[in-house]
C-alpha cells in the first residue's frame, strides 16, 4: 500500500520529527536539553512526595517552589556542552531549547520568564519546548506561554503516561486523566502546540488498555506524541517491585508489535517525536533491550513494512471514506 499521507521523506511509515523540523524550518534542527533546576509537585510536597513510581532520583532540584535565586549558573554551559555533542553529528544546526527535567513550569512566573528568555537569547535558538505536567499550568503561566507563542516556535510537552486513573494512582502520578484533558484544552484553546507522552507496559495494563491509551490520545490529535516502553531504573519504586518479582517487563517483540498496532490509531498529522526510550545504561535495571534504540526502531520499521502499516491508516482512511459517504475502512 502506498503511503497516502506523505509525512516522511524516507522509508519511514510514520510522521517523523526530522520531517517536521525540515518542513517547519526548512533545514535540520536539533534539540538541546536544559535543566532549569525545577522540582515537581509530586516530589516537593505540593501534591505528594517520592515522585512517580518510574521516576528516578537524578536531576537538579536546586530551585524549589517559591524560591527565586535567578538563573542556574550552568544554563549557558549546559547549552554549550549539549550543542557541542550534537555538532559532532549535525554541525552547527539551529536549536530548539528543551527544558526537560522534572516539571518545567513548576516555579514562580518570574523564574520562568528569566529562564525561558535566557534560553531564547542563546545563539542559534529558533524554538522552545517545555516539558511539564498538566496540573502545573496556572493562569499567569498560560498567559505568558500564549505571549511566547507569538514570537517563537513553542511546544508544551505534557506528561500523561496513561489514560487510566487506576494505573495513574498505582504509579503515584498525582493527577487524573480529567486533569490532563483540562490542561491540554487550555493550551490548545490558546493556539499552543502540545506534545503528549505515553508509556507502554505500565504495571497492571494489558494490551487492550494500551491500545485504548493510543485510541484516546489519537482522538485528541496532538501536535506531537512520544511513546516508549516502561523501563526500570535504579532507585525507583518500580525497581523494588521488579526485584521482588512483582513485574514482568515487555519483550522487545511485544513492544514493537504493540506500537505497530497503535500507530494506525494516531492521525498522520501528529508528529511521532519518539517511539522508543533512551535510558542511561548506568541507571537501567530492565529490560536491557530498551537501551538499544537502533535495534528497536529497525525492528519496528521492518514490522510496519511486512504488515503494510502506516501511521493513521485506521483513523485517517476512515475519515476520508466518511467524507465521501462511505463509512467502511476499505
């Protein structure tokens, strides 16, 4: 079957991030991760302590809620080092500054403005991505994000992980699916691009539940989507459960076949920014296949080709047929 959606310049059967940036900016663009010293309401006592069951203890938490000590002194250095690493492969490509550690809107507005504005002033930065939780979007922050969206390419990435509240409680997420939908709607109403993060293989979820996660998120048609398998990291609650024999990780094949069935449920216009995790080997407890990104993506590409699957083929083709008075898929 020929891909009718054309969201790739290669043999990929899904809407790649490379395709998105090349068509959005006209050239290759890279993301440089920055740590703004944020904490998380699920760690500092605002919502809870200990964090999510899958969240490790690493990362900077030097800027607790309510404390404004200015810019983390290492912000410029982080950028320089991150850019130097990427330059070995991509040269001096334009950069999207990416605040990715913990909840990057969980601080007073004055702190956010200082950090974000500094990031946008760095050499060759052409966009900003902020990773956060849906319960960390107070009105003043939403108003500032709306203003930022008028002068840069802004994406707000919301951690969802699962649409099932029972799973979220088990993972100590500290917010419901309804809260996510409220945060998502607040951003979309303001014209802000939204990325969503899902995790496959969370304890207690079977294959049908994971397909339903994709189906529900697909119905929202987010601008970007990240999917990866759960992996057990040192120092997490999940590690303890795994070592006690309470959890069985997905196999590589189970994960790839699941993603192959999830992709048809995601509209073709949604950018699949990530389809596998990228854990640090030094922190990884299991499953070890998650550390081999190339192997995972290679098997996924082969599976999609063998099964003649494209992203969005279920929802997009069905919509096309409905528009022509035919509700059948084929």
